[in-house]
C-alpha cells in the first residue's frame, strides 16, 4: 500500500488494496489481543498487553479532515486487527458511511460475522485482508494462531456473498510444516477462492516468540530478514522453500491478478506526472517505474 503524503499539495492517487484511487492510511488502534508466534505482539514487545483504541468519534474526525482538506476517496485501515472490538468497528462504520469512501482493512477470520460484514459493506468496505497463514490445523496450532479452518471458510464465504474482495495472507516454511501441510493449504485456497494471495516465508523477527525458537534450534540461515525470501530452514531447505513459494505464486497470483489494481485512468495520470518530475524513469524499465512510484507516493 502506498500512502498519501500530506505535505504534497498536488493530487496523488494510490492503492486501497484493489483500487488505484486518491487514498491514505488511517491507524485506529495499536496492538492485538492475540499471540501468533511470528508477530511482534507474541511477546508484547512493542505495544504491551493492552490494545489501545481510538474512539469511533476520533476516527470520524480524522477521516473528515482528510476528506475536507485532501479530497481523499479511499482509506486503508492498517490496524493489526481492525475488527477485534466488534461494537467499536460497527460504530466506525456508521460514522464514516456519510463520506462515501472506498476502504479496506486487516482482520482475523474469527472476528467476522454477518451483522458486522453488512455494516462494513454499507459503509463502503471494498476488501478485507485475512491472516490465513496455513490450511493445516497442525501448523495453525504450532503458530498459536487460535483459529479454525471452519472459521476461515465462513469468513471468506461471507465476503463472497456480500461482494467484498479478499486477500489471504499465507506463510510458507512454518514450524512443523511438511509437504502434506502445504497440500492442505492449497486445498483451502482452492475452497475459499481469495481475490489475491500474499505469500511470505516464515521470518523470525527479533522480539517474537519464533525468533527465540529459531535461535535456540539453529534454524536461521540468513539475517537480512526479508519476508519475500527464505530466512530459516526448519523442515525444508532454501531451494525447496523457493520452489514451493514460486509454484504457489504462479498458481494463485497469475499476471492478470497482479495488474488488476493498476487498470485505472488515475494510474496513467500519476505515471505521466511522475515522468515529468523524473524523466530518467523512462529508461529504468517497469520495475524502476513501480519502485520509484512507490517511493514518491
């Protein structure tokens, strides 16, 4: 997600998950009540044990200012779990509905129900990102995910029924994961049919439970800590992890899915404007355009 610079007086468009529009991020809470071992919240190292929430009225005022001063058309709520407090989430939906925005958020599969998704849809919610992680109950237990496969299916079915697009976040190379577990993940993805799959390799960031496990068991083989390439060898070698990741990427994120968010007249406007500021981008190829646009926006 590219965020809107509030110091730039010129119009800027960016992505709210599946839409290239004028948008920005609004953080409404800090922390998460759960303890997934790969997350910084697993040891409460960053935010402590108490989740801190902005009130619905505070969120409404912040969104109102962004709409009034910067004419935004969309909002990304990057909270660890935007729906963790159902009553508050519903109140936010009711308060921001009047702005007629497109917005998305991150959540867990065990927080969504029919009442909540109807409120979200009526308030302009376009898509939701879920931390699915794996289709194997064994791996989910190893991750201390505290979510069931049935809850994953229910959450995605609710989204499909209400025409809300979905992002499934998947981790490859987790503790206890085997080829049989990878097959279960594929089976689940085939069932829930997410609009996009975000694939990451298990990455033991310092301050997490899985980092302590990785140090103790000698799993760490690289230290640059980028989730887009393997960092640890648990049950798979690096070469095997890359083969699995590349195969899943080809299967679940074909080219048309990758380019879909950019099929917008606003993108043409932004790229021409960016080219006017940085003519050298014309000679840097597609990747250079994407990287430079992201850095500029």
